[in-house]
C-alpha cells in the first residue's frame, strides 16, 4: 500500500518550507509565481491532499466550524449536517458537533468553552438554542463569527437565516379551509420556543380569514416527539367533539396522530385529515404518506455555512447579502382530503 504524501514530502521535493507550501495551498499572493508553480506541480505529482493543520499554518485558522444544538429530532439534525458539509467539503472546512442543554444555567459558558477547546473559526447555532439572546451576545462580545437558524429575524442579516414558519402555517390553514374543514385541532410544540408560537399564530391567523376559530380545548401542547404526538392525539380523538382535521407542529407528532387514528379505527383521510411540518424523511414513508410543510432545512444550513465562512474571511458585506430568509412550501400527499359529508363519529 502506497504511503500517503505529507506536507513534509511536498516541502522537501519542492525545496521550500512547510509554511510556503501552506501559503500556496491558501492562495497567498506573497508567494512568487515560479515558487507557486513548482509547489503546485509537486502537489499534483504526489496527489497530495492538504489537511486543515497544513492550511492553518499560514492562515492562523483551524478550518473547523462548530454546530451547537439541543433538538431531539435526529432527521432534522441529519438534514442540517448534510447542508453544512456540502459547503465545508468544497471549501476545506471540517465540522465539529456539540449537543447542549438549552435551558441549562451554564449554557453560555458551556458553548464558549466548546468553541475555545475546539479552536473553532465560527459556529452555527440551531433552534431552540439560537433563540438565546445571552448566548448570541456572548458570541458577539467574544468576536466569534456565528450564524443563527430561526423562525424569526433575531439578528442582523449576516448572523441569521430565517424560515418563514408563520406564513407556511397560514398556507396550511388555507388548504384545510378550502377542503371544507371547520372542526380543526392543533398540536403545538413547546410554547417557550418561537417556532412553536410562530406556527400556531400563523395557523390561527390563516383560519380566521375564513371565519374559522379553533376551540381552546382543541389546542394541545406537545414536545415535538412521536410519543407526545400519540398522547395529544389520544386526548383529542377520544373527546366527544372529534375534529375532522389535525395539524401537528412537526412530522414526528403527526406520525403519532396517524398511529392513534389507526388504533382507534379512524380512517385517514376519509374520516380525519392529518398534516405535519418539516417534510423530513419520515413524512413520505408513513402510511398514508403525510401532507406537510416542506421546510428547506438543508438550504438553510447551506446558506448559514456560506455566511459563516464569508464572515471568517472578513467579508461581512458579502455575508449580509446572502439570502437571510427562506419560504417553506405546502406538500400535499395522501393524509388529507375534503371534509367527509358524514359525521367523523360515525
């Protein structure tokens, strides 16, 4: 097995220092054309692939980006990481992931220690952690480049990528109303999260345009998990005034509703329409396939990473010009239909 070439091999054969090799790799203008061409030829001949340590010698960077999160949805995290890595792989950065506890009193110190310990060039912060103003201020005070993903514009454009969840939830409301549904229930996420309140308020606002109001007892708070979707669905569907449609704050909880409906012998969508939010991998694989709101998570992660790297390279103007808002869209599948002409209790 052929030994992989190192930066030492390139430097020795090209007759230059390791720092000069690093400068060539980083595109430094301080290297003469003759030297640069000689080093590039050796790199090509040896099929040398520079690592972050080599690049860092000349640039004083680690080429490491951090991802801070506190989210139980593994499918969401997978989408985020794919979007981040799509940019990182093209620009030579690596990703370091850090789970944390959003409600911990030591959140800020924990995240700052993570950044210092890992020698990160910058960090991307996911909701709900991104909603912490104390963390954002600490990152700003430390001079660390950061970008937040959120459902509301919490920061200046270079530091934020927003998903317009309110408008998307209103679109789902219009869709339900146009199908003839009036007896509608909503399973919200934790109300301490801005994404949950944005979706609930957007959904209620959209329904109000059609003169529809959700009864207070038909709004149940879940925890964005499959298990709490089941608990909330049981509470709603075992009641005396069963709705004809349920909108859940995310796909995980909507899948829980489908489970309960199946167990109770309630036909979806003939007797009950069910919809979720996110359009993760689960949505198209459950039976019936789930009508949902497609949140472009991977696109958001890609935009956030692009902003981050531009800020790291001291191009804040370009970072601010990168799109700061994305629009989720309605995806209609098999779990919704026009309201039945008979009572859902039949």
